[in-house]
C-alpha cells in the first residue's frame, strides 16, 4: 500500500511539473499587457498592435537590425506610399516631428509597442504621418504590363490589371529600363536638354514604384503587372515570381521576346531570350556592351518585344551620389545610346522608357547614394512613351 501511495504521489508531482512548464507560460502569455498605437495619415486612421507587427514579420529584410518591425513596412501595408514626416504624440502631450528621410532606415516599432527613433525609445499614443504630395500619383509601374499587351494586341484578363497608358497598336514594343533614375532627375534632365532622345512624347507621367523600391521588387511589378502582395516579390533577395510574366504572355501569343541585360540577370524574366552583357572592355560599365548587344539584335532580327536594361545610372549613383556630376555624365552617355537605338528601330515601334526606383544621398555621405525607403527620392519614378 505504501508503495502505491508513493507511486501516486510521484505521478501527481509529475503532473504538477508538466502543468507548470506547459500551462503557466500560456497563462502568462494571455495575461501579457496588450498595446496599440493609433496612426493617422490625412483622413485615414489605423491601429498598430502586436498582432500586425507579428503578421508583417515575413516582410522584414534579414539584415534589418530592428528588434520588432521597421515602421515603414507597417505604413506601406496600410496604403502609405511616400512619407514626408511623422509626428509622435507621447502620453505627456509632447509632440516631436521627424523628417522621414532622416529616420526611415532605422525607425522601428518593437513587439512591446515602443517606437524607436534615432536610438531613442518612445511610447506614443498616436503617430501622425504627413504624407508627401506624390503619395497620390495616379500611375505606377504596374501600368507598363497592360500597355505592352495592348500595343501588341494581346488579350489579358482586365480584371487583374490597370488600364493601358496609351491605346496604340504597334508591331514592336521596346522597354528602356534606366536603373536608378528618379522621376525628379529625369524631369530635370529633359528640361536641361540632357535627354534629347526622349523629346518626342506620346505619353509621359511621374509614377510610383513599389516598396521596397529596389530592382528586384520593381522588376517583378513591371513584368507581371501585379504588386508585391500578389507576385510574391515583397522584399530584397527574391529573384523570381510564380506569376506569368510579360515575356511569357508575348511568347504564348506567338511573338518574339528578347531581353538584353547587364553582367547578370537581375530578375528571372520568364520566357524571354536573354543576352547578358559583361564588361568586355573593362571600363567599369556594362552600358556600352548592352548597347552593342542591342544593335546586334536589331540588325539580326527585330523582336516584337525588346527589354533593354541599362544599369549605369544606378551604379554611379551608389558610388558618387545621385546628384553628382558623374550621374549627369552617365545620363548623357545613355541618351546617346537611346538616340542610336531609336534611329535603328523600325516604324510603328512603341518605346517605353522608365526607371525601377530613384535614389537619395546617404546622410553624412553626400558622395554616396542608396534607395529602399518610403521617400519621394526613392519611390517616385517616371514612365515615358513615344511612337516611332
């Protein structure tokens, strides 16, 4: 009998220990303080809390040093495209205003509800987001896909795409992809006569890119006509999509599709014949090699869809800063390539020129540039169309 009692006591002890290790943490979790922060952007309001901070974690870049979630991810997921500044209202009634371009890379909201800005911790009751006027631009890079399809008389399911920017049937469509050229820099370059190749205009607009404003995410939006939430390319490091691309659509239509890239393929374009352009003459740029490969393609057989990616503006912008003389010189150089290519194109060719993202000077390092934030310099690009 005594052994049975001891055995029963032992079972009870084990049960108590199991309860402590399994149930108590769950009870503590359910009793943990809940938090929420109201966010106001113009007339719209939404709430940030632990639930959506956890929900958005998959969008966080692996190299991010934010303990919780970069604040601009939460802003973009709630429909904000371009931020000018934010105002923090803390419980003591003190307001602090921060220019977004100064804090965008480091502003963070922790899983405990604290807002980290410039290494200071705040516990705001409300965050007021003053959006930039460009936040409401009518057009975006998603408009390129349906414009190409309409020009080549290819039927697509209109339910999933925006309307084409122009309605003109063309025998061929050329995409000039000018990596890293912001909308503002493009406008000033045209106004200052640096880009005479694009003086003729069928259509022109400033437009929004997608977040994060980087080549991979923007490329996916361009070639699928769908945003990051649909094409799955929602952060850096993803180089292909499961959705049908414009190359696939053109090829399925029985038309020819060719892409001329730089030294490597920035993104998997799908069913395009792809030609890479290494720096064969070791001059530090692939743009001249891209140009030579483009000319060879045209002289051999002009494709119905021609995707041409010049990387140089982005490259020198990172190295010397987006406002440097070197960037201006690179724009002039690429304009020369565009002029010669357009001259060789057959009649009734639609030429669509655009950028994937812009670039801002790095704070404290004006001779260096970067991109990836919800600021106008990064998010506002351009789309220019001419018909030869």
